[in-house]
């Protein structure tokens, strides 16, 4: 075992050091190594801490500013956040070993939390304990997202319209739901730029103002996936950013097909059709025969047809008799006269009452739905 005898450069007292037992961290300074224990501990602080810690909190949504961005934490109590911020702000002396610590928060008022911190560690073979208090101030501000919402900011407009018609209440309601679902899903991934600025119901349809062009495009794609139709987009230059880049606002114009599920239309060929689907192109069923119908590709989303009504307009009437495989006799629900009409394949021959649809073009048996 090797021993050395040195002098403390601060007080001049002799220092006896067992080099093999005195194990300093590599980061310890040479001057600290040469001080005697008394002088060393006179200037020693186990923990260094700021006089106060400030936490920026959004007064509207509760988000916390961390690093260079706002973060949603989903908490009303900021005690845990205060503990984390103080923990990051504290610095333990490099000479300390086996350090342990605990924190006791004290809520003073809505914006002030006192953090009572207790530390212990081993330094030069001696147990050192230290207690300090760090006040945490909650600075109530407005985050970027809430500021944009308050300022009615939007980057994209989604316009829901119908071809030769106004969108139905169901279509408008579902479009609002789709928009909310998309924004909620994006928020769940941490996207704080996702929000709906305004929902405006007009005489022509629905207008949605949303925060990003990406959201507008996603809404448009999902709507036509469910209801059919198509959409176009157009850009409008609104400003330039701080780097001189042009900033555009995009309008997505959705055009729903002229017919919807449940409409009864007359393509003016082989008889009226009950519309079953308008996704891609129109699909339905002939209400004179029960045969399946699908518009041809060249017809686009829907054929050139006249709307006769909707299946909700159907009424139940008495089935008088089945004449043959192509014809039945029923009572006209308006005149109560017996009429012979086409017998579609889907009709229940054993039923006493059947649903029929009446228009200027005639009387038809429709599916029971």
C-alpha cells in the first residue's frame, strides 16, 4: 500500500491520503483532490439548483411547452410536470456517490408549487445530506394551436355539394363525423396542428374549414369512399411565410352523385331502378323484374336518368292474386282499384300485404325494406 503526504493549498494543513482507497471520479478537479476534508466540505454543495423554475402552460388546453414545442399531457394537476422540470434543472456534484433523493411538492396557489428536495450521497467516504426548496412557477400562456383556433385560422376548405341536388341531412351529418374522426386520429398521434376551425351549413351543402391541407384531402377521400362521387382541388395564394415561401389555401370541392341509396330512378331503357349503391358507379335493382342493374362505365358515376322518388315513399297495399310469373294484381293504394302490374322476382308470393311505389310512370312492387 502506498501512502503520500501533501499539504492543503487552502489552509496549509497536512493531508494524509491513501491513494489506493481515495477513489475520485475522473471528472473531479485536481484542486479539489488536494484540499483537506474540512476545506473541501466548506465549499462543497451536494446539489446545485436554480432559484426558480418556470413552466409554460397553455391556459386554454393545458398543454406544456417543452424544448421547442407545445406538448399535450392530458392532466389538470401539474405536480408531476413540476417534479420532472425540477429534476432536469438540478445538478448533483460529480464527487458524490450512491446518491438518493426525494421530493415533496407543496401547492401554494394555482400558479405556484414549492418543491422540497432532500438529497443524500457519499463524498470522500462521508455521508452528506442536503435539503433545498425550489419554487416552480406556472406561466399561463396561449399555445400555438389555441392561438390559431382563437384567430379562426384555417388552411383548407372542404365543400360538400351534390350534382343537381343538395346533400341529404344524413350525408352532411356523416361528413361532420368523418372530419371529427380524422382530426381525432391525428391528434392521437401527437399532431397538434389538427383541428376543425368552422362548420358552416349553407343552402347548397356543407362547408368545413380545417387547419391543414392534409386534413382536407383526407376528409374528401373518405367522403367519396362512402358516398361515391369525386372531388377537385384548387389553390389560392394567401401570403408568404417568414422565409419568403408562398403559402396556399386549398379548396376541396366534393361532388356527390345525383342519386343516393334508396332513390328510384328511370334510366329510360328497361324500366325503373331502385338504387342500391353509388360507389364507383351506380348499382341497383330493376323494380319490374328484380334483375340487377349497373350503370356502364361511360355513364360515369350515374346514368342520365330521371328521379321518380324514394323507397321511403312506398306504401303497403293488398296483394289480390298472382296471375303468372310476370304479373300480379294489387289494390291501387290511392284509388283502391285492382290493377295488374309487373311481378319482380323478389316479391313474396305468400304475403297478404306488399309494398308498392306509385309515380306518374306507373305502380311498382318494391323490396320490403
